[in-house]
C-alpha cells in the first residue's frame, strides 16, 4: 500500500484522537493541535533511521503500544535503562511510513502527550548550546557529554550517537517569527546555515540548518 501523507496523517489522527485536515490529496495533510503535525509528500524514500523523532509519554506503556499497533504502528524494540537519576522504560515503534517514535512510561501523564523532541547528535553539548541560545533557554545536563535536555515548549533532547548525518532529515521543526529575515540573520550569527527561501500565496519561510546540519524552518508569522 502506498504511504501517502493522508495515510500517515490518519494514523496520527487516530493515535492522538484528533481530526485530520486532509489537504491536497497525495501532497500534504495537517493535524491541528498541540503539537501541530504536517505531512508532506517528498520524492525520496526513507533509507535510514530518522535523526529527529518524537517521544510520547503515557501512564500505561504496554496498553498504549498495543493500541498503536492495532492502528498500524510496528513495534521495533523495548528499552529499560537508567537515564540520569531516573529509571526509564520505553518502546520504539514506527508509524506506517516507517518514522520512528517512542512511547515512554510516565506516571505523570494522563494520556498520550508529547514528552520531548529527540535529536540524535555527534556533539550533544554543542548542539544543545546552539538551541539554548536560539530559544533563550537553559540546557540541563542529563549525562555528561552524551545527553542534554532543553525544557520549554516543545522540550528538546539531544543524545549522542555514533553515526553521523547522511541525508536530509525526514522530520523537522518549523518556528514562527514576527520578523522572519531578522530572525534568520540572528540564527546565522549563532551558527546556523541558510539553505533556501520559499514564498507562496499562503506562507513565507526560510530553511536553515543548525550546527549539526539538521534542517529547520523559520516561518513568517501571520499578521506580522
């Protein structure tokens, strides 16, 4: 079965119990809410593990994992290990397009909620400092040199991995700015690289790369 933006969007709509905006068939779909998720058709297929993924917290991990499998997810692996001072349990799954995501056991969660956006990184400390400065937040060291957490909305986590970035990320973050060009120049001053600019009848945005090459977009906020 062909994996269209609508098919992936419908999976996440069912998973998060939201209503999908189908968009243009075969091209894009949007899932309103917090966080908003957009699904876009691209020409290239998935060839490697995603370097950016979402972690979702739930009060009953196994029950939620089984529910997601019935919706079309694939179970990949289960982990139990100590992270910082906490004993953590999580399951890594893949959505119908193969995009990895994690379901994390959390007694504080009342339902499936976003726990953090995770970045694989070669230098977790360096990239956490870039994003901390960009977002004017304070990074927290979870494990020396290998795991840093950036509290906020959304929370960001940077984890050291042995492999480097080899292809364009299949998942990225879009950030709104009241003055896109001014924000882009500020981010370049912090170490980002400008990749390209796009303008259509609905939006204006600039795609940049952070200090490890992860793509992200700065979108002109409406009414600004």
